[in-house]
C-alpha cells in the first residue's frame, strides 16, 4: 500500500494507541523521547509526533511484527508510512 501523508499520520495515531495499551512499550517510548505523559497528551494530535512514534517502533523488529499483527497490517506498511511522513531516503537509505 502506498500511504498519503494523512493516511500515514492516521496509522501513526493507531500505533500510538497500540503503544498506550502496552505500559512497557509506552514507558520505553517516553524514555526514548524524553516526554512525560502530560506532554504526550498535549502533543498526541500534533502531526510531528507521528514520525517519532513510527521511528521508535521501527527500531526493533519484534515491535514491528507485534504491532503489525495487532493492527492487522503488513509489517512493511509501517516503514511505508514513515517514508510518507519524512520522504524517501530519510532513513539513511537511497530510493
């Protein structure tokens, strides 16, 4: 699937909700991002957080596979959504 920016942001919102339902995963995201829960609540709807949410998830293959299974999407969709938000080559790879 090719993601539009809006569809990618919607997927990132679903990922954020998925992480919120898993306290250990959310704690890892908060620690990695330097955010506290109150800050995250304030910026959760901000499109800029979407890229950070996907980046965190994509750092670990197990996270990707578990989230994709739970969200019933192909694992590659998560990277496609990230690319839609940041642009091709933005992850250090050439297109």
